[in-house]
C-alpha cells in the first residue's frame, strides 16, 4: 500500500471512530509504529488531524472533515455498528449507514471511489471493504433491506449465518448481489 493511500485510510478510520491509536493503526496496516508516527506527523502538519500522545484526534475545523451525519443513499443517520465511509478520488468523503447503502453508492459511482471502509458488525472495527466478508440477506433486519452485514473474520460470518441464514460473499459478489437486488424489473 502506498503511503498516501495509508494516510487516507487513517483519516477514514479517525473519522469513523473519533480517535485512533498508533498501536491500532500499526496492526491494521501491518507497518511499524514509527511509520504510523511519520504518517500522523504529516497529517497533523497538513491540518488534517490533531496528534496526541499515543494516537490522533480529529481537528475541530469542520472544513477539513465535513460533517457526514446522513447516509448518502437513504439519508438515515449512520449507526457506529454498521457505518461505511467512501473516499472519492477528489478527496471528498461520503458516509453510508450500512454496507447495503455503501455498496449501492459504490456501484453508482465506482469510477470516483478510491477506498471504502466498512465497520465489522460484531466487533465494530474499521476495515477495508475488500478485506471484509459479507453476509447477504440474513433473516434479521438491522438497517436497510435487503440486509448486508460486514464481518472481519470469515468464521464469525459463518457462525452468524448458522443462526440467521443468508449467503456469504466477498466484496465483488456482495456488490453484484446488491446491484441485482435493487434493479427495477
């Protein structure tokens, strides 16, 4: 991963979680803590975050991190447990309330989206969309329908599937499923 991509994903995690730690970022990106220190220094110098002991906080300037309090697709208020953050090539960010809406927005404007961060349903950790496992249309309504849930670990998704049904998918299959499910006949 390029340093610029990593820094963009650090900002996405910061925006979704409200605070990040150096240890957490080091583990998430499989790089040294010194690399994360340098990334945070560069982002702090650019005014994109506030570096604090052991991590970073968002800056108070809302012009840098615009408030994203509504889903880009359905306009619901995103919940921490299911939210998705999409980063466009022009540097703008969009928030979706759940993987269903995030995948719909990705399909709608895939050429302009560079990264997509999802929240793991069980543990609430932020992860890149390609790294997640998706449970499609389980017998539980969490947010929008058809329900799509993101999981950090395949084993957890399989266990959840055992209790609630649905189909397990990777990002490409989940995207195709949502596109097909939302087509007007």
